[in-house]
C-alpha cells in the first residue's frame, strides 16, 4: 500500500465508511438502494455517472475495499482492447477456482465513455456470463455513450454535484486532520470556487497546507488572501464535446427565448470564460433572432448578424460586448415564431403533400398569359393565384411589429375593412 504521506490530500480523505461520505443522499442515504447494495456487498455491474468530484470513484473504491472479489482498476483513456482481453481472460480462468468469493472479479473502469463500440462489445460477453462485475465511471450521460446492449446489463446511478453543506463537511474534516484553521471567508471562498467538486476543494486546501507555515502552536492559519492565492482562476467544467457544453448552450438559447436578459448574459459569460468560440455563440444568437423573435422585431436579425460579423473579426475580450448587445436585445425583444412554423409547415407539405405545378401566368418567360403586375394596381396589390390548391402555412401573431405589418396585409386582402380616414377638426 502507498505511503499516505505521499498521497494527494483528496486521496487521503477518501471515505473509509458509509458515514464518511458527503452528499448523494438519494443514493447513499439510509435505506437507499445503492447503500443497501454496498452494505451487503451485493452490487452487480453498474454505471456511476455525474460531474467531476462528486464521489463516483470514491464509491467504487469503497466497494472494492469491502468486496472479497479480486479487484482490477482500468482507465478507458489509456487501456486498449489487448488490456481488456487480458483482464477478461484472467477473470474467466479465476471462475474455475473452488471458492465463490475467490473467483469473482470486480473491474472498475474509469472514463468508460472513452471506449468505442468495438471496445465496449469486448466487455459484453464477460458481463453477461457474470465472469466480471463491472463498475463503469463516467462524467457523460451513459445513455448517449454506452451501447444499449451493455447498458441493459447495468444498474445506472446518477451522482449529483455536492451541495455547499456537503463541501463544508468535507472541508472541516480535512482541515481538522491537517491541523489547519480556516477563517470563515476563506472557507466560503473555497466552497464557492469548488462549484460542487469535492476533489477541487481538497486540491485547493492542499496548496494552502503546503505553502502556509504553522504558527507557534503548530496550527496553519488560512485566511481569505491565502485562499485566493490558492485558486487564482476558477476552473469551469466545460468540455466542448460533452454534456455540459450542450446544457449551457441550451440554457443560453432558452433564456433568450424566455425573455430573461440576465440569465442569457450569465450563460454567455460562462461560455466565453470557458473558451468557447465566439462564432459558435453568435450563430446561436442569429438563429434565435429569426426563430424566436422573427417578425415581431425584424431589427433583431440585423443586430444578430452584426454581432456575427463582429465575432469573425474580433477576439476576446472585445467580442464580449457585441455578443452581449445582441443577446440582450434578442432576450428583450417581442417574440414570434410564425416564420419558423410557416417554413416547417411548407417543408412538410413539399415532402408529404400534393406536388403543385407552377401556374402558367407565373412561369418564367411566359408572355400575355394573364399575369397581373402588382405595381400597376392601387396600393401595389392585386389578387391572383400564386399557388394551386392553396394551403395556409403562415399563421401570424400580433406581437410587436408583426401586428401592424399583418394588419396592413389583411386590409390589402380585404379581410378587414379599410381604415377610416382621420376626421377633420375645426380650426
């Protein structure tokens, strides 16, 4: 066993008993299923998924510490098919031993989402036969990253980010063991910056432990200034190919659609601070300006287009300003999705409905076949057939500038009576 003095603080603080765990009451609380499986050493193959530093690996290692099975740990980012086949062959051979407890093999596979379909298929027969108990650990949604055939053999347990109270419990226990006294504002700073990640919290505390001289009583006093030195830049969990990326851009779009400029600019800031490509963000604002604002405020599309052009020529930090300008404008603008619904309805008709022939009077190059030139008529409008077997795709709203626009359109078509002229007033 490794000397604990050389182990990282996060490893030294790993839970030794169920009571040591902080957080995950829905999984590890009294009477909860995962806790019952751990206490009775009856956990079968499972997937633990959730954000970093929430206890997934600690829980898997707790299982390993209690089981009588042979334990193998692998990391999918480094292991290949050859490594897998060797472990699985040894597990199959171990099944021939006479004692049940000795022949079981527990495989803890960290970052299982890094395994491709072929590598995951290699695991399937051994899991199905029961040659191994497999605990897969991932920060990604297993329903997207793990084969359905393999996933159907797993129990799936979702771990949540640690709450501030859970982080405070972890911090207090570690500080006591390390002979550290934290000021209240230093403790709060560590907790806030950790953002639900217990490992990040302990890594920051460890820097404080290693760089702070003890006082005359042997206690290391850590105040806010020291805490801020230990975490000079907040780490944001934002993998451009992971779930967090898609969750944040979804929140950004839905905040603009929902007319919440504060939320929109917050999610914008999260993406910019995480290093997201400003052009990616600008494209989403552009789509939202047309899909969700649409005819209710046509200027939104122009402002979004200007922000996209700015994103093509500006970098950070300057580009943050036109992006915020556009995002806030789109969030505050009146909303109408009538154009979005109209084109989708028309596409459905093209794909599934009756195919229409262009009327002769609208065809290119046709002369004297009855086409009426709109500009030759009052108000530059004349009623004529533009589509055989007409279908209404566009259902306008009265939101923002769409209301007056549509009112004029309906008056031209004779759907509502002409506007009465303004009455003359006596002078």
